[in-house]
C-alpha cells in the first residue's frame, strides 16, 4: 500500500511521483495512440450491433460512480419504453466466456458490479468478448445496450459515450498512468457526448450528479431503517470501492462516528476480515454487500445509493437514442 499511497499523493495532492513514472507514462501514451490508430484504420475490428449502444465510463482510475449512473440510465430508458440490457467485463470474476446472468448470480464468478446491476431487474451479460456478450442481450430481447465501464473497450462499436468524473478529486494532476490517474488524455473527455460530474462543482458543460443514500438495510433479513438513526453512534464502515473515502464521508455527513475499513477495489472478503469482536454495527456499500451476504451477521447493514441527475440529462439522452432507433 505504500506505493499506492505515494502515487495517489502525487496524483491528487502535493506529493511528487517517482522519477520512473514519467518514462512509463510516455510509453503508456504511445500504446494508447497506437491502439486507437489500429481501430481507426480498421486493423483492429469494431463490431457494430443491431441496436443503439451507450457506453458509460471514466478516463481516470478509481471509483467515480459509474455503476449507480448505469442503473439510473437503465431505469430512465425503461421508463421511456425501451428494453435495455447491460454488458460488462465482469471485473473481479472468474467467468471468461460470454454469459447471461440469472436471478442469483455468483459475484465470485461474474464480478460484484454486474451482480449489483442485475439486482435492479435489468438483463446483464458479462464476458471478456464484449460484443459476444452484448449479442446475448439482443438475443434475449433487449433493444438498447448499455456498456458499463466501457470507454476504453473499443471492440464494441458505440453510438453514445457518457463519462463521469469524481467532482472532488477531478482529474488530479491530469497526467497519464502511472505519473497521474488518467487512462486516456484529457482531450478524450472533451470528445464525449455527455459529461457527468459526481459531487463537487461541475464545469459548465457537465451534468451534476449526486449519490443519495438515506436508508440502511440488513443483510440477513428484511429490516431497514433510516440512515440518520445511526447518527451519534460508532460504526465500522467497510468499503472495497475505487474511492472508499467517499462512502465514509457520506456516513459522517449523517452524523455517524466512523471507524473506517478501506479495502482494495473489488476485494473478495473473508468472514474473519469483518469480525471486529465488539458488536458495533457494520455498514457497507451495496457493491460489497453482494459478496458478504453468504456469511453476513445480523448487525451488518448495506447502504444503497441512488444517482440523482437533472431531468435535462435524461431528456437529452432519450432524444439521442430515439434518433438512433429510427435509423
């Protein structure tokens, strides 16, 4: 973790990145441009499917709120009369071949984020071959495809690109990996169809997004209670997401005294890691709860969040999809 802490201090703070990150960033930049050229000139094949494809992602590493945004987009499309499906790489899972998820998917096999999205009631397919996984959704009756965390996966041709950025950390020092947090240069952000800012202050051309979590739900049964009821209490807060501090800050904003337990993104939990031996409530993200439910205890709670965006965003997105669907 020492190296990770050093890099993040350089990316988002006043720290200095190690000297060796500069030549590696230059090499990474060359690979990015070469790969994009291969797709541009047709040396690598893009697969065009018979339905509009919306890609949601970010140009920086770490959590920015892609999964809640994906769920919000899917719900808006369903309200508009479409039958959307979500295609995902299934990061953190062992599944390699294209697979359509059932009602009770195994996060160890398909990844935590696809399980969370599937729980919202939308069809989800995973696989390293994204076009093949997306085809499973079309075969299942979907007529709009949403690719979760797919900006850098160019094999699947896309019609709409949506980027989301953490409004607090933004793009850090705006350098490419590993000298900075960027997966792609800043120019890529400007070329997206829609830009979303999660928290903080959005730029003039960005749509604001807020993640709202107001209820805690037990992992072992149907109990639920307002999050504010934990106000003034000490709790263990568990988060294995790209930016755990965002979750901890949301609990502190509700007046909760947080004992923070950050884990690496997509961490696979063991029961012993959450045995704090003091009986205090354990609060975790929805994404982590899908992995912890098999060995959950009665005092463990998940805090689901909902992405809230202006109606203008969904209206503009629906209008674009409408135009694509008529072609």
